[in-house]
């Protein structure tokens, strides 16, 4: 079942996944769902979180590649996050 969820999630853009994740968080915050449905939503939310983190990491790599040009026109990579932040 988790594989079925993750296959659909992989097709989502970052924005779509984040919107779904926000909806799940709101539903869980209300606290009025049956336990089994809450657990299912939690599982789906966790997969969405992982997907969003992956999309952000991909964007970070792209940004790292173009952060700073050196004097001779070569691209110099500068870490997006410092090691202490990760």
C-alpha cells in the first residue's frame, strides 16, 4: 500500500505535494478522524514530506551550481547550507 502511495506522490510537483501535506496536517490537527484513517494520513504525510525534501535538495543542487562566478568566468561552488545547518 505504501508503494502505491509513493508512486502517485512521485508525480507531484513540490507545490502540489506541499498543498496536500498542509491539508493532511490540518485534518490531523482537528483530531476528529478515526484512528485507522489518522494513521493512513500520517503515513501519506510522511511520504509527502520526504518528497518535498527531495525536491528541495534537487533545487539546492541547482542553486549551488550557479551561486558565484569567479574572476576568470569559471563557476565556483559555494555551499548552500553550512555543515552546522544540515
